[in-house]
């Protein structure tokens, strides 16, 4: 059974870069049927998709336009991990960050399953 | 303001049936894109409940069902149980937002 686990600092100073990794077990990061994504949830609020990446022979990245200028995703296939970097952090980036696999018959129809347990990142000095 | 609109809250007594709506537009649900539903118990990660409008992953009780029509989708829960108390989110895809995955604002289900 596939499992995902986020890791990274829980506190990021304003204007600095948030860096998170997601380790995948029970499946390959190079799967032809999987995309890998990040979703965040500010305290007491709803879910917001940040970005996704496809890594199987070729790499495609997809970013939420709201984050596009600040976000980068990448894959480390040797570790079966993918990562997120979000620069110029502010207090508004305080949220629980989830990593998740997405799959489906086509990119537009993908759903997220499974999800990591989430990690709280606070943007504060 | 979410692109997909859900009621902030719904409630029902044990054993009753409740529905949660998810209203979109011609650039997402109305364009034919599938809707998926997640259940989030407070303090835990979201869990896939319904995918591709009507399909249940293995392990999800058949008390949960999904439907889609036009620019909207719905999640129905029959035989309400105390353990169903959670937040529920719909998710789809929007062509006007450069390939964005979009979520509804979430609905808090209270079992009375």
C-alpha cells in the first residue's frame, strides 16, 4: 500500500524559502500512472492545490497560477522523493502542507489518493 | 472565494440522509470535468471518498454516493452515523485557470 510522508522545517522566516520533501513508499516515483502534488490548508480554512509534477521518462510540472512565480517542484528519483520550494514566504503561507499522489484517466480528471499526514509550516520570525 | 461553491454546513440526525452540493461553472464541472470528493476528520489528512463523480474506492461504505449534472455535483450520505461528522470537499479541474486543480470551500457535516 502506497504511503507518503512529508518532511521539512516547521518554521520559516518571512522572505525566506519554504522547502519540503515527500517520501514515497510502496510505489515508484517514476510510475507512468502517477502525478505527485502539493496541497495546503491554512488553519481553519479549506484546501488549496499548489503544484504537481509528472516524472516518467519525461518531466512535466504544473503550477497553480496563484503561486507560479514563487514555487518550484522537483523529483529525486534516487530517493523516491519529490519536493516543493516556495520562496518569499509571508505569514499568509502558514498552513498544513500535504503531499499526495494523483492519478486518473487524464490530467484534467485526476484525483488525489493517497495523502501524506501533513506538516504544519509557520511563516514567522 | 472558491471556484466551486459548497454550503458551509449541513446537519442531520443519525440514520437520516443528507446531501452536499458542489456548484461550478462552464469552465470546470460544466465543461465535463470529473468531480471527486474527500472526507476530512478534524486533525487528519483528507481521504478520498468518491472519484470520477460516482465511484467509491474500496473500503468506502456504499452509504456514500456521488452524482453530477450540468455544472453541479452532489454527495449523498444515507444512514448517517456519528463517525460521518467531518468536513467534506469537492475537487475538479478548471480550464480558465491554466490547468488548475480546484477545491470547493468545504462543508462541515454535523451529526445531531
